[in-house]
C-alpha cells in the first residue's frame, strides 16, 4: 500500500501567528466594549442624579411657595426613598449679596444722593433675591461624589427702606 503525502495546509507557526493576531483583536474589542459599558453606567447614574436633583428642587419650590424668606428653613437635608437610598440631598437657601453700585458722577452735590440710592438698591436686591441650591451626594468606591443645581428665588414684595 502506498501512502501519498499531503502537502496542503498550514504549518504550526502560521496557526500560532493567526491565533496571536485573533487574541490581540479580541482583547482590543473587549477593552472598547468595557469602556462603552462603563460610559453607559456613568450616564445612567448621572441621569438618576439629575432627576433626583430636579425633583428635590421642585419639592423645595413647592415648600416655599407663598412664604417670605424668613418663614423658610435655610438648610434642610435627607435621604431619598427606595430605591434611591444610596443618595442623599441637602438644600440651602441663602441671600445673594450685591455689591454697592456706584454711578461715577462728577457733581459733588448729587453724588451723595446717588450713592445713597445705589446703596439702597443694592440692599433691596440683596433682600429680594435668594439662591436655592440643591446638592445630591452618593458614594462611588471610597469617595463621595456630589452634584449641585441652583436657581434663584425672587420676592419683590419687600419694602425699600430709606
């Protein structure tokens, strides 16, 4: 019986090189996919945080609606209900301080009067506008992350004091 040698096929070296190239390509694809999964998870978490912050801001606005600045709590905090117990919030309400505005006139006679008017305006605006700040906190690993949103509460019902 006569056996014929088959010379067709790949050598062991060619197979090993092809496997190495495939391993590198698959490793790169997996790394890119892992980055995509991490980015998606981060986007989901930031969406949750933004939603919680917006809901807390709306809740704060409902609590202060129709009240004066003196009637509301300046600071409040708490933890969200299930399923968001990993997140906590803090609300701060503080007046906005306006600098004393000056007109820069050259007449000495009216300068004192204008300075008084501008000072009263600055004080009036500082009493009439408050900043509402909502901060959301959560743990990521061993560090605490936070996200802040702000809005301004305007109440021009204050009287101008002379």
